[in-house]
C-alpha cells in the first residue's frame, strides 16, 4: 500500500519505520567503532522491530540478510549511514565555528530518531529545533528520558507534519528568522512529492537570514533504484522483518536540489556519495551495479545563502 496525503506514523510504522532502520544502521556503525551514537541502539530496542534490533546489536550478518553483491542491503545502508553521519556532524561543527559568533540556531527537519540534540557538544547559546510527527518526537523524548539522558543544548520539539504549516509552528517554538540558521534535511526529500520538495526548499529560503547554511541528502528514486530497494526488502521480509517498507517514497521527476537552491541565492557545494565512501575507506559498489544503485548520482549538498542588498 502506497502513501496518502494525510497518512501518519510512529517509529514502528510506515515512514517512521525507516527512521528506525536508519537508527539500526547508526547503532551497527557505532558497534563497529565507525561513529559514536550511544543512543541509537537503545532507541531501536525501544521501538521493538525485532529485525532491526537484531541488526543493531550484531546478531544478524550481511551474509544472512543481504543479497550477495546487490547494490542495496543492510550493510550497504550501514556504510552510507557511517559517511552520512560523519559528514553532517562535520557540517554542524563547521557552522557553529563559522564567522564570529557562529551560527546558534539549527533546525532538524523530519528528525526521526536522530539524537544529535543529546550526543553532540553544542556551543553555548545554541538552540536546536526538531520537527517531526508528534508520535515520533514523544516516543524519542520519553525513551531518552528513561535512560536519564539530557539534551546537550536548548532542544525544542516542533511536533508537526512537514506537509502542514510547519513554518508557523517553528516560529511559535521560538525560531527567529532574523538569525542565521543551520538546516538539516537528512534522509527526507525522497519521501516528499516533487512539489512538496520545492515548497520545503522555498520555505527554508524564506525563513533564512543571510549566511544561513543547509545540508541536504539527495538520492534517486529511479525505477532501477526502486527495484533494488524492493529486492532487498523481500530478502529482509524472508528473514523476519514484519513491517512493510515498500512504496514509501515518491518516484518520478523532480528538480535537482543543487540547481534549485543555486537559482534562489544559495552557494552550493556537492559531495558525491561514492567519493565519500571511498574517502572513508568503505566499499564503493562496482561500476556494473551503479545503474541500479544510482550511487554515482546520489550526493550531499551543503549550501550558504547569500541575500542581495535588497533582500528582506
């Protein structure tokens, strides 16, 4: 069953289950000493999707649950999560250290089970806003509180669907559009229809002061890529995954993120996923696999907004 305009979810269903899958990848990468996210594993355990828990704690191996030499699988995902986490953590650190006094306001869009508000050493005076479904934010806050975990910054939840009027909700939570902001759009855009992606980027631009920064992950929803995802899903279902992950994204043509941002005053830098994997000493899918995995077309873009003298 595909998506609907007003569908909702928690951390164990629909799009929310992909956040749990991602957390399982971060937990596995932490267990392998590739990143440091001590909250990923307990969050995955608390959700209770057995397949993802078993991957997170190292009970399952790639040989068991992945198709040999396939362009996608739990290990491929874990490798991607390793470079993604490192890249975005570095983006945030750089934003905080940017031209004095540095950026002191960040917005994590569709934050899911992201625990950066608890695990990063944020600078003094930082405010971090997390936007996601109310059920997801409530679950994460409750679970981390039960672990006696405390935010390392002024962390503010904005419980709203990004398809609704999130800019108003963000302002009501104390967001100041007159201050420079670091924006995170991680693992998000493919789960939005094309027009919704454009609206999101337009809203970010409208809410951003000169010098604001954005990091966004882009990945292809081509027929070949979707076929690779579905094949991986079928293998996981056969090994006990009991939540459906098919048809959660929105395939079809959409604007290229870097080009779209560049036309709206952002100075954009692209980092190709295959290069990040290579730079981090992780396997890059062979050339023969790339049409299906679209690794060569997947990239992360970081952007800095430069408003003209007449801009609001």
